[in-house]
C-alpha cells in the first residue's frame, strides 16, 4: 500500500473535525418521539420514499398502516409486495384513480372521506408504529377533506407513532406541523421524453 500523501492527510484531518461536530449533534439529540414527515414537490420519488420507510419499519418488526387516497385504479408492485405481510401491514387502497381519470368530484370526496376514516382508525391504534397516507396532499389540495381536522387528527395520534404524508402541493399548515419536510424536485423525467411508465419503477 502506498504512503499517505499530503492530500490524504488533509482529508483525514477534515474528517476528524467533521466527526467531532457530528458526534456532538448526535449526543445532543436526546428526544425520541413519533415524527410527522411530509414528502411533496413535483419530482418523482415521494411515494417510493414512503414505501421505503415501510420496508425499513418491517425490518424492525414494526406494525405499518398504509392508506392510498387517490391511487387505486390499477395494481402496483408496492401493493403486491406489502400484502405478503398481512400480520404486519394493514394496506388500504381507497382511491378510484387520478382525478383527471375519475372526473367525478362527489365520488372522489366520498372516497377521500372514507379513506380518512381508515387513517384515523390506524392513528388511534397504538400498536401501529408507522402510518403512510399516500397522496393525501392531493385530497387536501382539492378540498376533499377539512385541513384543520386532518392536522388535528394527526396531532392527536399516539406519541410514539410516525406518520408519512405524500403528494404534490402540501398545504402550508401541514408543512408547519411536520417535523421533516422533503420537496422532491424534477430535473428530468422519462415520461416527458415519451417513455411509458415502467413496471418496478413507476408502479
């Protein structure tokens, strides 16, 4: 193995200084409680990130609840996968499809309200450690649900329970209530180049 260069030494010194800072922040982070995470923005990856957290939770033997608010007209890989774990995952597909497909506001409202009732039921169950509300932001954007009630119900969940909300256009009140907010940006998307949605990537 070659002798360390000056560049290697400088790198080591920088990483040592960085480790001191990171270790201190870790030591100061003593609070442990359920988090509200909001995944929004126009880029791809919001639901994918949420389902990644569901897989992570399963790895820790946690109970997971999933409610899909808008999606539902077609089967997806994530549904097929998570339904393999009926003892750990309560999976509810409550939508009828994207709003431009359904074209029926009253039916969309009814389905969103039924989905919210399921979400509240999950949030009232202390055995459920993670609740994912996929595309809830879309239901809020179209005012299918009362925003103040949604925020209040989420705030009233068990102290240890994590909630993940996905969808474009997260309302400011939900962003304000959240512990972590990630906005997915889009630099490029294959669909804009005329490429069909791909199994295992988009659905």
